C-alpha cells in the first residue's frame, strides 16, 4: 500500500482544498473518479473526504466541507451522484469534473484503464486554474 505523502488539505496558494469523488463500484468511471481523487490526495493537491458521510448527514464532515476554501467534485457520469450530495448538503462546488465529459465511456464493472487516470487528474487540475 502506498504511503500518503501529506495529510495536509492545502492546495496551491495555501488554500484548504477538499476532494470529493464518486466511487461507484458499478462502473469504471466511478472507480476512476475514486482512483484519481486518491492519487491527487497522495500528491498533496488536496485532502480527501467521505462523500458517503456527507450523504449520511455526518455533521463533522459537513462542517469541514463548509470550512474549506475550495471543494473539488469528481463525478463519473452525468447522473451526478457526488454533485447531488453536495447540493443536498448545501455545500458549494468550486471545481467540477464529469469523467464521461472527458471522452471516457462508462462501462459496467469497476475495471478502468490506467491511462485514463492521468486524464482525470489533468482535468481536475485544469478546472482549478
């Protein structure tokens, strides 16, 4: 297992950035969103948080989301589960990426192409500029 290089949720310019990702095991793009978010967190781009906890109404997680300077959301497809959870909890979305909008086709099952991970990471970073 990879070690996390930083537990800091600081993005560039010292802003607190939290990354939320769809992680549906039913499709490649759900797992791709999760993998990209994990790698972004490991490289120190931002800190990850629990989308399921937000959906479950966990006050501490909602408070952390509210307090963040930036919230990055990665959804696998236009169903937009992650964004809907953010909207339900009235958490602003500062940067938003939908993987199928990047030309990656949604397929059944969790297997994704390794080459697509960098495509998603690059899209997230470009959305923050």
